[in-house]
């Protein structure tokens, strides 16, 4: 249930930020079993010539440094790229990557679209794993008094 709720946020954009908070609360409350498994189950990033050598660590580091740990701008970027490539494919066009001097169309363009879809799936998986990691950190924290239980106020 937690994973489907967080996945819904990724599919519906930044307006769903409350889902992140709910997911975090559920995770902190110990209801995160399915998410814990995601840490070790994220598939590898597809290999695309002009993407260079991407890895789970590079993407996580990039999101951390460029977006202060906010995964939505990165996910939104790749959702936009996916939409653009699908639109080009649907009208029978070619995608031109000027910097790399590469033009793709037809089957190659469809393969690239599939690679973007996989990249998005991997990215969402990594984001879920990061939510779980953050929840584990919170679960490991003690209260400000240093005790496991908060102090009671005298009446």
C-alpha cells in the first residue's frame, strides 16, 4: 500500500507532496516492509551511449547535490523527456542529439523511449529506497532528553 501511494505521487507530479509526507509517516511508524525490499531490488540503469556511465550512486548523489534530495525535479525532467520522445515517434520524426552528433528514428527511437521508461522506473525505485533510508535514520534517533521515552510533565 505504501509503495503504491508513493508511486502515485511520482505519476501525478509535485502536487502530490502530501503523499510523500504520508509515506514518510507510515515508514517511521514501521509500516515500511515493502519499501525496505526496494533498496536491494532496484534494477540496473539501461545503457545508452550518450548518457555515459550512470549508476544508482551517481543518480542518488546528483539528486542530493543538485536538488537537495528532492527527487521530483529529476523525475519530472525524465517524464518531460519521455513525453517529447513519444511525441516525436508518434509523428514519425527523428530525435537529434546535436551535442553527440546522433540522430535516431523508428526502431532506435522506440528503444530509446523504452530506455527512458526503465530509467524512470529505476529512479522511482531509488527514490523509494532513499525514503526508507531516511525513515531508518529517524527511527534510530532518540528523543532530545536522550531517553527512549519522552518525559511526562508534572501536573
